C-alpha cells in the first residue's frame, strides 16, 4: 500500500484484517442459524403430522362404542419424541440467534474503531502536511523578501528587469485566531519593516558592495582626470 512516508497505517490495517475475520466467522454463524431454522421447521412439521394422525385415530374411536383404552397409541410415543426434537431445535435456534447477535455487536464496535483509526490517520497526516506547508510558506516569505532586497538595490538601474514582485498572499489552512489568518499577508514584503533579517543582511551586503564598487570607480575617474591634466 502506497502511503505517504511518515504515516503508519498498521493500526488501521490490523483492524481491517480483524473485521474480515469477524465477517467470515459471522457468515458461518448465519449459516448455522439458517440450518437451525430449517431443523425446527422439520421438527414442527413432523409433530404436526403425528398430531394429525392421533386426532384421526381418536375420531375413529369416537365413531364406535368401544371403550377408551388407557394404553397410548404408538403415535403418542412418537409425538413425545417429536416434541422433544421441537424443544431442542427451538433452544438450538435461540442459541444460534444469540451468537449471531453477539457477533453482529462485535462487528459494529470494530467498525467504529476502524472509523476512529481512519480519522486518526487523517488528522496525523494532515498535521504533518500542514507543518510542511507552513515551512514552505516561511521559505517562500524569505525568498520573496530576498527578491525585494535585490530590487531595492538595482531597480534604479533597470526598472524593467528588476520589476517589483506582485503582492503575495498565502492563507493559513488552520488559523488559531483572526490575527493568524494568513501565513503570508498580501504586500507584506513591499515594506522593509516586514523583511526577514536575511533580506536586510542581503540588502546591506549589496549596498556595501555597491559602495566599494562606486569608490573604486570614483578613484579610477580621479586617476584618469589627473593623467589627462
């Protein structure tokens, strides 16, 4: 996975892997619940059939004048077995549904964890990139000020070449107050008071170099005049 250097997605990836396993286990539980439902339906159908057979025999007995025997029908014995199957199947289905419910709850909790981990990753990445952005803005501010240092010294010689740079503004993506709305305010480099120490030092060095050059030129001119005289 291509993730920006410095970010660690391992927590998120581990949670995703856990969710995959839980969903696979959940699918097995769902199949078990469906099987339990089918088993209960078969047991209930079997019991209903036996009850129907008993009712039919009792009706036939009622149509005669024969005394009612205390001995159970064979179907009575089968019904007791069938009803036990119904009770067991009912309990088994209840247990299956409880397991599905617990699994579903675990999946829901893990899904929340994944969303929180995703947001955590996003916040960490954004904060890191914001630091990069602010550092870049600071470097740009410094470079912009340096540009004006060159303009201040040389624009009188060639205004077309040493043109004043356009106003530059860089908004702060996450300001902490109304005074912190911009990382670079429009036109701040146009005023020397806003220059960095580096820009002032550059201007002073250029001015000193210009003075040295001018002094040398002036002496050269004096020498030429003396020679001509």
